[in-house]
């Protein structure tokens, strides 16, 4: 095996190396680096990148990557792992999802030289890291004021992503290509099939969701035959195409009565909307029988506020109900 080259540095076979890769500059005229760990195996195999904190306040993934960094032994690895511990350090420092100019880095991939700050940072990450890989996993949480049931998002048109999504081991797999400019979409289009793991809320370390994510990455490493980790698998797995956010029609203070992982019947109450005095204004009800995969964490609504992300289970509701009786889903 040859040394692995990244940003002008060399990583010898069977070793782990922490590198700082320059992606931009601060107002202080000092460089912005992203911390990256390369684990380079002794035997030939695929190159897998795992990225955390593309959105700067989504830090569950940072801890997942830190745990993977020490759990994978490069002497027993087939192929190479590139771990991006903090992909968006400018937003991470500000504890915010987006860059200081309000741009969402995850709408600018693959980026371009001479573009906006977001576009240039995206370009640097894409050319210096992502293009070196064969596959990728991008780690996210819900946005501020929301929380997500752990799930993966992939474009199921890609056979390898179908395989990796199944192997990751979440109960819920969203079949969605992603919006233009998302890392996973741009990378998949560039021949580096990339999946997203979504779990929990921003600005927290949620131990159970981190554990599920680490297990998922280990499952993918086992599926790609890069590492001999024992596999874990969920009690059930559903591929989801029909889902939407159920919104409040009225303004008011919400008493949300469901949580991620709950199954709710058509017509049942999701939230009671009240006046400041506590009297009821209206109810948000389930328009179909479904599985809750996301929820607001903010009990305040105006007309149009998203309350609950509900998967339409259609004919699968009996099976899912039976399985949920055996094992509740973990959401925090
Ligand atoms: Zn995100």
C-alpha cells in the first residue's frame, strides 16, 4: 500500500494522522482550518469520508466522529477513512447553523472558486477532502427549535446507497435526493455516493443518538468490508417517501402531545393550541395514521408553524404498531 496523500501531507499505511486543512480566512487575516483525521489501512479498500458539523451548531456528529476516530484501528483497516471533525468551523465558533453572512454552507456544494464565501469554503472541502473518497456519510441534526428521530436520508436510485442505508441500521430510511447544493447530493452526483444520518437537536451531545450513529458508521464499515465490527440491525426498517410537516392553523401556545418515535392514528390530537389564559383555541390533528419522525421543541405557534413531521404509514401501520409494542424507538 502507498501512503495516502491529503492537502500535501502523507499518511503511511497502518497509521492515523490528524491534519489541519486550510479552507478560508478570518477577519484577523489568520487562516481557517478544518480538523481532519485520516485512518489509512494496510490493505487496499474503499475510501470513506465522514463529515460532522457542516451546519455549525449540529454537534452530535462531532462526538460520533471523535469516537470512530479511536475505535477504528488503522492496522486492521481495509482502505482509508477521512474523518472531518468540524466541517464548518466558522459557524461552529458562532454556535450557529449558518455562516456569518446568513448563508447555509449546505446549499453551496460542490462550490466554486471566486464565488461567495460559502461557495469557496464548499469548494475547498469538496476538492481537498470529498473528491479523495469513494463513499461518504454526512452527520446532521434537526434545525433549532426542532428534534429528529434518528434516521438516514439517501437517494434510493443509487444501488450502493440502498445497500449502505439498509446496513446503517436505522428504522426509518428517507428516499430523497436532497436539495441542490447539499453535500450529499453534490457528492453523489460526482460519483461519491453519500448518505445523511439525522438525529436529535442542535447544541447538544445526546448520548443515545450518538451511540446509534457510531453503530451505524461501524455497520457501514462492516458492509464495505473495511472493518470487522459486529453488525447491529433494527427490529424493523421502513423506506419512506410520503411524509410532511403538520402545521398549526392558528397562533397560540402549544401543548405538544407526541414525541419522535410515536405512532399516531388518523384524527388523533398532535397538539392543543391555547390562549395565554390556558383556554383552548384549536387542536392540531393527524391527517393520516403515521409515525412521528420530527417534532417542534418550541411550544409557540403562529399560523403555519411546523409542529410534527409525520410519515404516512398507509398499509404498513399494523406491522409498525406491532413492532413498536415490542421495542420503543429512541429519540434522545
Ligand atoms: Zn444539518
